[in-house]
C-alpha cells in the first residue's frame, strides 16, 4: 500500500524473450531490443536488470519480489501475451502467473492470451477459464504466420465476435487489448484504436481495456473514453514516462481525466519491463502542472483520483474484491515488511543497472 491506498498493478509479465524461445528471430529479436531500449531510456539507475537477466525474467520469485517486496504494490494481474508467431510461449508464459497465484493467494489474478490464428479460438476461451482460472482475456492486434503479418481486427464479426460471445457466456468481464505500442518491424495500423469502438458497441456487457493507452493516439483514446462507458485505458508502458517525462505523462492522464474517465484509468507498469517502485512513487507525488489546469482545464490529480487509478478502478472493472484478497494475503511473507527492500533482492544485483 502507499499512504493506505491499495495498489493493483494491472499488468505484470515474466519475460521469456531469448533465442531459444523465438519462433521468428527477426521479429522476436527486434521486439526484445525495442522493449529493452525503452527501459534503458526511462528507468532510473539501479532499477534495470542487465539485458540477459531482463530477457530471461520468467521467474515467479523475481517478479513477485519486484512487485510485493520492493514496491508498494499489493496485487498484480499477470498477463499472458499471445504473440505465438514470434515466441513459442507468447513471450510472457502463463505458468509464471499460475505459480505466483498458487504461492501467494490474495495477490495475483490472471489474464490469459487468446489468438484467433490458433485452432479453436472459442475453445481457447474455455481453456483460459477452466485450466488457467483467468478472470480476463488478453488479445494482440496481429500475428506472424510463416513470416507474414496477419492483422486481428477487433471489429471483425467472423473472427473476433465469437471470442467475445464466449467470454460473455462464461462470465468474463474484461477483454484487454494491446494497442498504441507497435513492437518490431510491423505495420502501425493494427495498433490504432479505432476498431475497439464497434466491439464495444456490439458487446456492452464487456469492458474493453486499451493496454498501453496514451503511448500513441491520445486524442482518439480520450474521445473513446468519453463516448463508451465500456472502454477503459490501461497505463502499462505509458507509466514509463512518470519519472523522466512527468509533464508528458501528466498531460496524457489529464487528457483522459478531462473527458470524464477518472473511473476507467488503471495503473500498470508491465513489470518486468520496468521495476514498479520508482514509477509508482513518482505518480503518487505527481501534481498536475499549473498551466495544464489553468490554460487547458485539466483536472487536478487529487488523492482520490490517484487512489482510483492505483487500485479501485481495476478492482471494480475486473471484479476483484479488495477486502477478500487482503484477507487471503494477510500473514504471507510480504505482509510483514515495514519498508520496501532494495531492487532485485532475489538476485545478487542490488544497485546494478544495465
């Protein structure tokens, strides 16, 4: 917790990006290099693993320690990534999240990846629920098949809608969609947000969560938030700006707040992409720049708004009972910590940076 506010990191990953896991090395290696380069640019000294460790961070102890021992995060939603044409296990293997949830009850929930380009997409929804115990689904806007990019339009009635309908039938509340952050040598168009609208109209029972919201297409995303109560924005990736580009980050969040989305912005760091602690603490200290308030009419970043973004919104949107989860986590190894441990406490890398 931070100042008695329950913190939910709405996206956590354990990365498996090395050569042994790559299906398409040209695309996969470029994706890994791009993500690490972004981290090198924005992560403060001491909070970035060396590249080899970072690339092979599919380690439940490493991820859990960064979140729950080394930052004020109380709960995390682990995302499997369905990039199966680039990485054999999609790059963020589901088993890491399963292991964490089993070992630390009350601290972890799962979003499972579904790909329309693998056999039986509807059956994948069932597997996500029945085998993985997922509370939400994760979609990726394209897939590589034999070296060719195949877009996944979210508004395609034949490809996408059967997945959504099965999700509704099985009680899934949230569909998280990677947008706004193209990875590797691929077209930009599939990462635009326009195709979210028709899906939101056709399936008002579902909350469509734009992951990486604000990294690009800020105005388009803000206008969607203003018009569709079942579209929300997930700040994974965008939070990387909070430490070294705080004005830019505040302006992005302010654009969403300005159009009435205070109840549909969720905090996420994508740990292990970045270490959560410095970004979480920077956001908690952040104030909306005066000129953005006085000249642009952006709302103040009040304590209540920050508390919503940091935990309450994700809990409501994803159906997480905070009191119940806190009770399950009470007495575990992280509940008795009086202050955060140094970064990378599970490795002999304290204070190291890449």
